C-alpha cells in the first residue's frame, strides 16, 4: 500500500529514466532553458497557500520582478489548505501547496468554474525528519516514525516510542523523553506526513504544533531530545536529517536529491503551484510568464538556492504543454 502510494506520488519522476535522475544535488537539468523577458507584461499577482513554499515563492517573485519591475507580487503563506478557497474566491492568482489538492477541493473548484484547477510541479521536496545535531540515531523506518508521532500506531508498531531508549539509544539518551515538533493542521506538510508516515493515523496530543516550517526546525535545534518533520529546504547547521526506510529491515536513505529522484527516499514529494487556467482560453501574459519563469533555468536555480530539488526539463515541458503554453 505504502509503496503504491509513493510510486504514484512520484510517477512523473520515475518515468524520466536514469539518465534524467542521476544529477548531483547542486546541478540543474542542462536542457532547462534560459528565461527571456518579453514585452507587454505588467500588473499584480497574489499568491496564497503553503508556508513550505513561502521562501521559494519569494525567490521566484524577486527574479520575476527583476525582469518586470512594473509587476507587483504579494505572497501569503499560512498553509496549503488556504490555497483552494483563495483560488475559488478569486482572491489569489496562484495557490502553492505542499500536497496534491484533495478530491473535495477539486470538486468545489470545478463546481464553480466548470473545469479542474491546473497544477504546476515546481520543485521536488524530501520531507525530512529532523533531530538535534548531537543525536546519534542512525536510521528510522516509517513504522518507527509512526510509533514516535502517532497515538494510533496504524503502521503496526506494537509499542509506543516514548523515550530515545525505546528506539535503541543508550547512555544519556536512554531515559530521555522524545520531544515532538510538527506542523499545524492547516499545513499540507501536516496532512502529507499524517497520510504517509502515520499511515493515516492520529497524531499524539504531545506534538508541539508550529505555524511554520522554520519554527519546527528552530524547535528541534533548541531542544536536544527533540524530533520534528519539515521540508528539507529548512535544514540548518543545528539539526540533522535522519535516514528513513520504507519498512523495518529495508535499507535507509537520507533526504538527498538522488534518493528522492530514484524513489528510494520514502517521503519525497512534488511541491505544487495551483492556478485557475480555463482550458478554452489563453493564459494572461503576467501569469503565463511567471509560470514560464518557474520552469526556466533561473527559476530552477532558485529551487536549488532554497534547498529543494529542481524538476527536469521534461516535467517543465509536460506542464507547459498541458496549459497550452508551448
């Protein structure tokens, strides 16, 4: 079930073949094209949605505004669940989300507009499990993660993991309670982690819910016996990522680009930007050029700068073609 979910979530990546996924973390697909500004682009853009994508949307906006000084862009990142209502109400031009839209959200959109929202796969994220930099834990299976964060243990774990000794650590760590940090329920990261890492179970009441991805990492960095989850792009020198295995006994893989592209890291996901594109009409210049910028060499360099993993030129061309922008 879990393998099926992960394979489906990253089908677009796995279908690219080994030649396209074997980049090092700090390189781009050489087939990505340089962005070339065009004339007649002006106006206002507003983005409402994912906190995980807040920094990346800001980098994209800064690069886009450098090319078009007359375009004003406003970015609001309070959680993925705020994106669909904003798009439906016409309050936002872009709805960044760190998870796919739920079927109920798509249905509400389609009920109003008569067509489905369009998804831009702007980047790849490895949702990381962070611990303090001094924590010696070497590997966790998703079942372990479930016993740490979930009170329902739907992953099949027989015993609750309450202390670091329950996970095999000794010495000063053995009797220390595990301090839990996570996102709030408005976050797409919260929902994704619940679905995949908790096997659709319920979070423990002791999880300290944070309003943003960076505050999760800050909490773990300041709490030696803590563990938390957040996008890998928020990693700092004071925390480390824990290699994860899809199942107990399987090989563990760290949250790196190679492992994400190859489908080995079990919490790899696309980061999306949803947009209202009428399939019977041409996208207006300002939104269309912003999308082209995201999929350009410069746009994907911003992805690397923010600590995430770039998409391939094939994905860019697929999405642009689907929106009749090629």
